[in-house]
């Protein structure tokens, strides 16, 4: 069944043979059904444009993230489904999974985590939000107009918010991250 899942994702027979051990390890180590583990790993790779030859690395990232945070592999994948925005912003599966792990450890899991994270990326791309953040000393884009790494932006926002009174901090977070993204924004800047 796992091989069928990989085949449906466009893996060649050679790629399936090279990947199946990593998928078996992923399933075993996370307590996930084998076919489902194959589907999750293959879909995660496609979201981030990762070649089939990297299956072992992807399986390791998924295993570590699921097993070192308060979520299952299925929860993690529900969040990673929102990954196209992260990938478009230049984030890796490792960086995105780390942010999702932080959110899961604060009780924000699955599609809720993915939606909140996706919203943060979308907000940082808006000129109005960039101007508002710039006014407190935070740059969301580099000299070439590309979004900076999420962890760097969140660290800078945390510094800017550290001196704000609580009411101002909450209003600022909602302005910057939008109502859906403020959940992730507040959590990631605090962690």
C-alpha cells in the first residue's frame, strides 16, 4: 500500500525501492499506518519541491518533529498542507516543521497551525504590514525584496513587542498578523 501511495505521487519504481525503507521507518517510529506514512512523506516532499532521493531526510524531519512535539504525524501533515506559502517564501520543510512544532507545543495543531502560519507569511508580504513593522524597526524583506526567514522576523517582532504594554501588544499583533494569524504570531514571537 505504501508503494502504491508513492507510485500515485509520481515516484518511479526505482524511486519507490529507494524510498520504502525510509517510509517504513517513518511509519514505525510515529505509529502511523504504512500507506498513510508514505502518502504524508510523498505529499510533504511535493509541497516543498524535494526530490525523491531525499526521502530519508524528509522522513527524519517528519519523525523528529512529530515525536518531539505535542502532535502526531497526521497533525503535522495537516499543518504542512498549508506549506506552499512557506515554500514560496523560501522556507525549508525543516524550518516550517520547527515552527509547527512550537505551535503544537502551545496547543495549536493541525490545520489551525497551518492556517495561522500561512496567514503570517501572507501578511508579511503586504506593503501596509511591512510599513507598520518598519515603523518599529522590523524588516520583513531583504534588499532583493524577498521575505526574510520567518524565525528571524519573529525574533525581531518579539524584541519590538517586548516593551509594549499588554493591550498595545495584543492590538499590534492583530494588526500585523490579522485575526487568524495572530494566534501563530503571538506564539512564535514568545517562543
